[in-house]
C-alpha cells in the first residue's frame, strides 16, 4: 500500500518547479487543471470547465492559485492548500483581471499544455506585454523523473495489468467480437484495482496492422493474430501494456515476425541506462526490425513517458537527445504491421535505474496461443 502524498511533497515539487523555471529564463509557471496541477498540488477539480482555475508558481516568490468561488471548498481541501495563497473569483466578475493581478505584467511564463486557448488568450488581452510558451517545450522534464513513491504506484499499476492479461488470455477468443473481448478486459482491469480504464485495444487479423485500431464488431477467427493494448489508472498512475496473442497454431511467418518484435523489444530494454539519449533506445529496437527486413513496417516511435498521464515526456524517438536519468519511466513498444494481414506489438513499462533499466511488467513475452 502506497502512502498518500503530503503537503511537504507538494511544497517540494513547487520549489523544484520554480527553480527549473528560473533556470529556463522564465518568470514562472501557469498550471491549469490536469496532470500538471495534480502533480504540483494534489488538486483535481471535479469538472474542467470554461471557468478558469490557475496555479501560479513564480520563479521567485510564493505560489498562488485562483479558482471559481463555487469551487473554493474543494481547493481548500487539497494537500497543497496550506503552502499557497488561495484566491477566488465569482461569476459575473472579470476572471482574467483577477488572475492577471497574480502575474508580472511583462512576465514570460510556461503554460500547461492542457490549458484552454480561451484562457491563454484572455490573459494576453488582460496583460498585452506578457508572453507564454508551452510547458512541454520549456520544461519537458518537469514530471519526467519519478520519485520512489511514484515508481511504487507505477509498479502496482504494472502488476495489475499483468494480472488482467493472465486472465484475458484464458477466455475464448474465436467466434467472439473484438468489442466483447475488450469489454471482458475492461472488467478485469477494474477487478485488479484500476479506478479508471483508459483503453482496451483488441486488433484481430488485419485490424492488428493498424497501430491505433481500437475495437470493432469484427469476429475473431481461428488463425488470427490479435494485438491487445490496454491500461488505465491505479492510485492515480498509469498502466500500459501490449501483448500479441494467436488464436490456434501460428504459421511459420507469424512466428518469425513475432520473434523479430520480441528481440527488438529486448534490444530496446537492454539499451536503457543513465546517460543514454532517448533516441538511442528507439534506434536499438528499430535496428533489429530493419535488419530483419521489416523496417518499413515499423511506423511509430518506440516509446513514451508515463506517470499521471499515459503519454508524457520523455519520448523514445529519433531526434530526442535528452539523456536518460534514474527515475524516468516510459514504454518500450516496437511493432511490425503488415497491411491487410496482421500486426505484432510487445510493450512494457521500464524505469531507469542507477545502472540500467527495470521492467515494471512481468507478463510473459513469449507468443501466447489462445482459443
């Protein structure tokens, strides 16, 4: 059982965020509801609406947060409320004038990627000499390095999806719709501790050759390769796993493609260690697939960071030279997709350790035969 995050935890995160903003030449951070706000304060409004809620973390000075008056009680209950100045504005008031009073009129701020355009534009009208940059562009590593408590939550999420896979692999696939198998999978995720199910991809036969296939009414048949990609939230942190199974006995070609992807995924994991550039993890996995003659059929990056959001920095992709640091957590998920025929993808979440990488998923990566 993981311990709850405390006021001190959130205070330390805001201090670090202010320091990183200063180092980046910014006057501070403007944080809107979503993963950034949850990370820095523990506050997650029940609904994200047109009413502005904004945390201001100045590079120098005390943090402050402004919320709609009707939502103030919820904000006051957040763990970080004790270490920030809380302001509110009432319906009918000028929300942007009230918010602008917390900012430097000529300040340059990083803004959460999830900020509504109407709010950023409203602040620009109220403070025409202020400037704004996207958080991911200015401070891409703000949430990338996880603490021990965060890694424990991600490990628990990994164990939960492993358990769900063990059970879904025992159900009947042949003769059932993808949609029905996905429904079973969602129920299993909840059974194993997920408070939220974000995706249950079931891509059978030719549908598996589309990396972003969701589900359909296609009936799974004997001889199908089936890509299963699923995850959600456990204790606020994400799970994400992909396993590819086969209905009945696979052909020699199917076994060959599967083995290429399995070796590529292992090469990506083996490449993980502190100081290695993110792109080198992508390169390590991609090279195995290219050498096997399937390079043109691997059409996406090798991985993405995960934490409070399923997709967040760092990204394992060509051109990303950010060096890996202990505590970074991300997926490694190479795939081969043969249009109109089948696809294979294998995905685990990996955490960077002091001397390498450690998988947070333990489900077997051998080709599983289902019925």
